[in-house]
C-alpha cells in the first residue's frame, strides 16, 4: 500500500465489517444472520486485524523515514483521542442510559450496567482506569492499549526483526489459552471488589495475536524492499503452491462453516460454542485457524471483487471506521430499552432502529470524510489514511 493513496477495497472491507458488527449488536431479527455467519469467526477479528494492518503499513514506513519519536507521537495522540471517546461513551452510559433504566425500569438496561447500579462509586472510579468495562464498551479499551503499544512493537521489529515479536506474541496467546488471564483477573476482582464479569469480555493476551499479525503483514512492503503492496497481497508462491493454499483454505473454511451451523456430524469438531477451542473472548485455537483460512479466501476473492465493484457506501463507512464504530454503540445500547419481557421488537421497531442507526453512521462518516477532504483541510492522503487507521 502506498503511503500517498488509499486502497478503496480496504475501506470497503472495513465498512462491510462495520455493517456486520452493527447488525450483530442491534436487537433485530438480522442479529441471527450477522452473528458469525461464515464460521467460528466474528467481524471483530477482521476489524481489529485490518486496523492493525493499516497501522503497520503506514507507520512502519514512517518509522524509517521520520523516526521513532514521530511514530510514537502520532500513535499516542491517536490512542489518547480514542481514550477520551471511550470516556465520553462511559459518561453517556452512566447518565443517559442509567437514567432511562431508572425511569423506565427496563431490566435489559439494568443488566447492561449491573455493576454500576450495584456500586456506582466504584464503577465510576474504576472505569477511567479501564478496569470496569460494560458490555459493548470493552473493545475500545483493548484497541487503545494495542495502539499505544504499537510504536514499541514496530521499533522492536525494526531493530531485531519480526521473529522475536511473533514468538512472544504466540507465547502470550498460549498463556491465554492456559487461563492466565482468568487467574490474574480473579485476583484483581478480589483486590478491587469488581466482579470478574465486569472487567471486560476480551482476553487481551489472546487478542494481541490478531493485532500483532496485522502489524506484521501491514509492514510487509518494507520486508520486500519497499514494494508497492504488502507482502501478503503479493504472490510469494508458485502457481501450483498458490492453488494448493487456496484449496486448503477453502476446505478448512467449509468444514468449520459446517461445524458452526451444525450442518454435518464432524466428530471432534462437534464442540460446544462455549468450548475453549472456539472461545471468542480468548481467541481459541480453532478460531485462529478459521480466521487464517478466511483471510486467505478474502484476499483472493472479496478484495478483488471490492476493487472492481467500488461500493461507495461501504468505502465511506470504512474511511472513518472508528468514528462510525463509536457512533453505533449508543444506538445498540439504547435500543435495548425497547425490549419488554424479552419479547422481540416489532417489525416497525426493528425498521426504525436500523434506519436511525445506519443513518447516523452514514452521516458521521460523511461529515468526517468532508472534514478530512483535501479541499477542506490541507493534508496529504497519507495523513488522512493514518488518521483513520
């Protein structure tokens, strides 16, 4: 990826993942179709990977051209902005959402902020420290920390290569699978009085593997002597090997798709969704395999299709992906106030929720794109890409 232009297909792919995540979070009938539709993989893995991929692509080159201090300043500034966005979302949850929950008595909203209602002072005090993380507000803290650590990862890779970084990442992921995070958080829960369930769903030790892999592949252009495309987008294999890779990825994806939707009896793959092998929150082993297989297929099918189709709506969302992502969260939370006695929303309610949510997301994306366009702000395309990475 050149640092002077954007790749429209990447924006469209991120936009597509934003649509899937939003449909998954909203209490409509479309939730069932958006919840891991392609296998034991959610849109969150792809969104985190692509974000890291763009960070690696943009800032690994800037590390060589402008130095570590510049990269650290840019990424820490970006992480700081996202941290304050997270604080704003927490303030919204503790005031607007909590107020509606009290006035309406909606149990769904009470459940969403259960620890806040049990211990409001402790919840408010611990949330800026990224300890208390209400549901749906637990992915931004992870993103902020990963983004803040990225300059150190990129500098380490520039000095000692990626092998030590990838090895350390694999070891951390292994510790995650062994339950180290649960052990640490259990002790943290005892010492802070915050329930384990309120400390966030994502196991950072496991999910850092997706982020580090994204940084590594994004920096691939530098590994190949400054080639225009990152290494994973090029063709390092011969034609025969490439066909074998695609065939293997397709076979794995089909088997795990059948396992996810219980389409066939697959022996040891007939696992409970709560199995550690399939855990979304700890990024279980089969999820890693499933994601890798789908990534290969997306590279050879979806990305070329998006490059040809040029879907402007999806690309618009993807160009301002983090602003759009944060926009959908209040709608996803507040729409739960419409649920009464666990009864599904009416078709009219579902239509209104979808229209309002996606209307707001498109409006924010349009405004962010207009504010960042060369005609309204004098900065390069590379800087615009970096600001939304």
